[in-house]
C-alpha cells in the first residue's frame, strides 16, 4: 500500500494529466492557418501558457520551442520524483541519463560527419547543471582523446573508451548506442528490482518490458530492411531487456523479410498489440503502444510509480504532437496528414 506522500504524488500526476490537450484543442490547432495562430492558442488557452509566455509567436524556432517544453516537463517530473518514496530517485536518474545518452549520440553522429560545431546549438541550457557531462566542454573537443578526457568522470567513459574511430574517423554508432542504452536500462531495472514492493515491481517491469519488446522488434525490422544485417549481427544490436524469449528473437531475426517478421510478432503473446493498434508508419507503432499503456496506467493503476512514469510518457507524446503541429503548419502540410501523425486520447 502506498504511503500518503506517494498517494499525493499519484493524485498530482493525474491532475496534471487532466490538463492535457483534448480533442477540441487539437481540432482548433489543426484549423490554424499559421504558426503564429498555433502559438497564440497554446499561450492563451492551454496549460502551456506560462512556459511559452516569453516566446514571440511570429518568430518561433523549433529548437527553442522544443527546449522550452522539454524544460517544463523535466522540472515537473523532477518535482514528482522528489516526493515518490519507492523509485523516485531511480526514475530521476533514468530520465537524466536518457537525455545525456541522446545528447552524446547526437554529438557522436556529428563527429562522424565532422560537424561538431553544430552541437553547441542543441544543448538545452536548463539541463547542463543537472548533467554528469560537461556539455559545453564536449562541444569544444578537438579529437577523440579529448572527448574521453571530458567524459572520464562520467558513467559513460568505460563504454566509450572501448571504441576508437576507424581510419577514416568513423565510430560504430549503432554498437555504441546499444551499449549506452543498455547501461541506462540496466540502472532502471536494478532500481525497480531493489526499491519497489512486489506488486509495483511487477507492474513496472511489465510496462517497460512491453516498450522494450516493441523497440527491439522495430530495431530488427530496420536492421534487416535498411542495413541488410545477418541474424547474428542483428541480435548483437538489440537491448538485452524485455519479455521476448531467445527462440522468439531468433525467429524474428531469421524472418525472410519485414512482412514475415510482422506476421511472426503478431502470433506471439507479446505482439498482441499490433492487431489492436492503428499506426501511420512502422516507427510510430512503439509510440502508440507506449502511449496507450501509459494512459491505461494513469486511469487504472494503483501504483504511484507507474502513474508517475506514465504521466511523463504521455506528456512526451503531447510535446511531440505540438512539434508536429508547428512544423506541419509552417510547411503547409494538409491538416488531414498532420492529424494522422498525432497520438492522443480525448
């Protein structure tokens, strides 16, 4: 049974979710004829008003907008984590490391194309003081040894020190990304195992296992279709988490093509969401399933931790919707096309 503080956190997360954009909001936003109209509505009629009050709706830069909205979510979620007694610290570390790894991968991708000068523009200013990585120093690094020196006191040094650029200066980004996210999820799973009561632990593990099952499935599809990797190579690039069994992963990796893999996954118990979920493109399948399960948790879970992390995932989806609306409106994309890309529940 959750204590009174955890119950208060659960109530607060549900109340915050209650302020989400509703269908009427999306319909209004889809009817906007300019980015200025979209921003004006968000500032005047939604819970984003305070976060966007300094934004000039006539000169909206996507990068700045994303950073402002992500900052809002980061601080909201950090506040909730500070009061959650079971896995608040675990979730806070998970969110911080997830952002760090995404930024590191952005940086290493730019390094592969000799474009690291651009990295400084992607650093979210609000996040620097919370990070174990000196991101500003990283942006100024001249070579890989200097990069490792900057990362020496971070938890990522031991992973990146195992790799070196090849003769033409390129790094094996897929392998590095896989190891970095394995580290992130290992910390998350260990924290859940150690700190949660049994009923909460099982619910949280099931929630994350479902997400990672589908992430691995989509990764199999992509590595097979776009990189023509062998089954063995594909398996080496999967996250070692989730509920898919070894023989199921073997079958998926050995599938003749993506159509066969989809058919196979749909036949597994873990793949039951495929037939229940409509999605516009393959990559959106994971986000749709994650969102659907998050909303279910927010309404029905008795676990404060599950409600809290589900609120974060649901809000991340809403932020992605806003970015999609802004960009679609900016480039005069048909409103029906934009609507097909949005993920929400009234």
